[in-house]
C-alpha cells in the first residue's frame, strides 16, 4: 500500500500545510523536486544555469541592437530582456528578479528613484496584502474544510464518484474566487486525498487485493479537478488570483481605465461557468472512474465533520472579516447599477470604497476581533500574517513599475507598432486571439504572474497602434495566463497535486492540451461577448 494509504488523510493534511507554506506563485518545481525523475531534475538545473548566464548576455545584446531608440527606452529594453529570460528560466526566484529590475532601472538612470519607487504604493498592492491575510486566517481556523465537507454531505453527492469530482471542482472554484488559487489548492488537496484513500480501501476489500491510490483514474480526475478548478475559479473576481490584480493594475496604469470589482465578476462569470462545464466533461471523459458509486463516503464525511466540532470564535470572526470585504468590494458596482454610474453618491462611493483600503480594513478586523479577550488573544497574530506570500506582493509592485516605465519611455508604443506591422493583426478578434494564445503558451513554461507581466504590457500598445480598444485583448491575456494546464511548472495548483504522486505527467499533459485548446476558444468568445455587453469593446 502507498504512503498515502498508510498515513491517511491526517498525514496528507500536514503535508498540504507544509506545501502551502512553501509554495508561492513564483516557485513550482522546487516544491515537488523529490517527485521528479533524475532526468527531469538534470533538465531543471540546466535550464536555470543557462538562464543565469543568458539573461545578462541577452540584455546587453538588445541594448546594443536598439540604437534607434531613445536612451531611456533602449536601457529599459535591455533590462526587460534580462528580466524575461530570468523569469522564464527561473535562474533566481522570480520576485528577486523583479525587484532587481527596479534597482537596475534606477542605477542606469532610466527614471529617477523617487518616481520609480513611488509606483510601489499602488492601492492594488494592499488588496494582495489584505486578501492574503484573510486567506491565512481561513486556513488557520479550518473554514476551508468546513465548507468542503458541508458540500460533500449534500444528499446524493457522496455516493457517486462523478458527483464527488464535480462537487470538489465546484467547491474549489468557488473558494478560489476569493482566496488565491495556490492557497485553495493546498486547502483542498488533503481532503481529496482522504477521499481517494477511502475509495482505495473500499476497492481493496471488494477485490481482495492491495490497491495503490496513486494509480486510480478516480484519483487522477479528482486531483486534476482540484488544480484546474482552482485556476478556473480564480478568474471570477479580481482577488481570486494574483495575475488578475497584476493585469488589472497594468491596464489601469497604461490606459487609465479601471474595471470595477463588480464589473469584473459580471464579465468573468459566463466565461468561468462555461469553462467549468467543459472541465467536468473533459476530466471525466479522459479519466473515467473505476467505480460509479462509493459506499460509505457519507459516513466518512460525517466522521470528519464531527471531528471538526462546532465552529469556534476564530472561525466566526474570520467569516465576519471575509463578508465585510466582499460586501464593501461589490458595493460600488451595485451603487453603479442603481445610479447608472453617475451622480455625487456614486462618485463618493467609488472614491471612498477603494479596494485596497477595504482589504486593509477587513484584514485589520482579524487583529481586533478577540478569540479570548481575557488573554488578549485575537483571531490572527502578526506571526500568522507574516506567513503570507510576500514574494507575490513584491512581484506585483515591480510589475506595475516596469509597466508604467514601458509607457513613459515610449518603448511600449514602439513595440506595439513594430508587432502590428510585422504580424499584420489589426482586428479586435485577431488581437484577442493572439493575446490569449501567447499568454497560454508562456504560462505553460513559467509562472502565471510572469506571463501577465510579459504579455499585457505588450498587447496594450499593440492594440492601440491598431486602433482597437486594448481592454478586451488585455483581459483575455490575463485569463489566458491562468490557463497553464499541461505541466507541473505551469501553475502552483498543478505543482501541488503533482506532488501527491496521483497525477502521472502523461495524464496531466493529455488533459492539459485538450483543456488549453478548449479554454482558448471559450476565453476569446466569452471575453469578447461580455466585453461588448459591458461596453468595453
């Protein structure tokens, strides 16, 4: 019997907690290196070693070959080339590359230090901070497990393998809409592993032979549903996935156009729904479960829920903070619907209900709402908050800075004009399709945040040069950046489930290729259609 079967769901939960602490949006293979073959490990070391030397060389070459640009744009082109090579090869941690780029921008005099570092004060940066702190509190107080087991206990769900797979996907997608996809996948993975272990035990009893849970098609389908559901659900809200906030910030910085929280949800909902339906069909068709029905799962879920006990004060306080954030985030959109987006009331609400300020207020409630006031214990401590993914926050700040410099130096405009002339793509459909395909391809080999940081600053001036509103192609690129489904390196959720040993690389590639192709079509159709409804086209 495998380690999963021997150690059971409790060990899986402890493993997932360690995975959550280790896994960020900028490192992937490092977290699962022990599961890679020696050949794969050698390739990873070679990739990073080559990138370590290739980055500076490529940056210098680009600088020498772009003498037709103004000096600041020329220097920035060299730095961005260096950054892209380092991001793709992960020669050093991606956030380190990002902040190193900011330092280089100042050192080589692309822009004054005061102007460069001022951009790190973007309000969106604090949406990250607040959202991550709330997610950490949810993990600490077990709200993820309560929610998952509540859905699994619904009548009829726990007895059907297909329904379990779909239910897990729905739970994961919904959680991922408000908690980062990395955290959501790490929360759901041990629960899924417990179900897989239980099913393997039932099959072993029926067949009289040992069953390795890692070889079950049901295990592959369920784990891939956790990974893919987290990536798909993360598109639903701006805070669902770091690329959303990064890309939205780049759009605002480059075009001055803001996509409100509520409008983003309206835009994304049909796309997410269609992609989730496609995900359910594809995964079940490609990884058909060994058994259609599972006897005894309802009892297993009942035991797990009983072991959780009643919700404590910490869980209730976290729900209060979470509800406060969600209500205040969607309030401007609701007021806009009522007022038609005009008037003093609407302007005041939009100005005062800044999403960064709301996130900070909601997260601060966790330090104010007591668990045991007599002992001065509150919902979350600073030591808890310090565990959040600060690397992604640094990466976002650096991405906003580099995106702004692309515009201010004129480099983005020159790049957009050159690409437009070379590719001959000038229609909204052509640009949206191009942006989506490039974002998906890049995200397959590097992080989704890096994909957004590379594609969105290029596609915006490309669209402007073609006389097309850049918002729709840029949003499509943001969505496409979360669509790396083929490899463990593509997204953190992929790495998390691959690390369980229940997802063979061949099955991840097979499922990922199909869903990549279907996803590109759905993204282009959905974003263009809903963009037209919302007046973004």
